[in-house]
C-alpha cells in the first residue's frame, strides 16, 4: 500500500464510522437484553473514540508524508460532519425526538450542510479552508458526543441524576449549536471573495 494514501483512507474511514457507530448506538438503545445493550454501547463508544483520534492523525500523517492534497482538505471536514452528525441524530432518536434536542441538532446539521455546499461550490477552494474556530468547534462537538458514554460508564446513577446529566448535556448541545452557527460566518463572508 502506498503510505501517501493512508491519510485520505483514515479520513474516509472516519466518515464511514459515523453511520456505523450511530447504528451501534441505536442497537444498544433498542436491545432487549442488558448484555446486548452494553455490547453495542461499548462498540459505539470505541468506534467513536477511534474515529475521533483519526482527526488528528490524518492531518499529521499527511504533513509527515508530504501527502497533503486538495481532496484530503475537502474530505476532512466532511468526515468530521458525518461522524458527529450521525451520532447526534442517533441521540435525537434516543431522546424520542424531543424538540429541546431536535432544534439545536437541526441547526448544527443545517450549518454543516451549508458550509459544505459553500466549499463545494467555491471557485476558490483555498478561501474555504477550515478556520481555527471551526476546528475548535469540531473538537468540542466530538467531546460533547463522547460525554454521554462517559456518564453511562462511570457507574450506576439514579433516575434523578441521569435527568440532570441529560439536561446539562442538552444545554451543552444548545451552546454548541450557537458556536457552530457563529463559526459559519467566515465561510459565508468568503463565498464571494475574489
């Protein structure tokens, strides 16, 4: 295998991990036996963490192997959006389409689709490179998606405690939706940059 293709392969794998992990998470939620729920949940967590790690590794490898490409630069944010977006949609299903979660997730997904569309339609793709704010936003999105797994794995919790965790997490998703929308401004402003 040509090592110079490895960064893009990792990026594509991260994008594919999103729907796979979301399917595992939903399988955990709908499992009728505890062992199935735990197994699927653990698999969904492992897929998420490994995929999130590739976000740092693929870029580092591309630079180390002198394999940076325009395709890789385009695929990287798309893979991030597929990973995070798939898990967020799975959580929306788990929360039974509660509008308190549906609205911020819809805002995040709409922003991500809009920015991806701007990138794909830009005559000057270099103007549409990922900003530092967008990279930080992606980092925090991944942390936020990982957080529920950590809460569940840290031990038995009362229904009341889980309710507080869930509410805090939803507040976090709203905050992230605001940051996500704000991070789209540079892309929107750059769309007509000569």
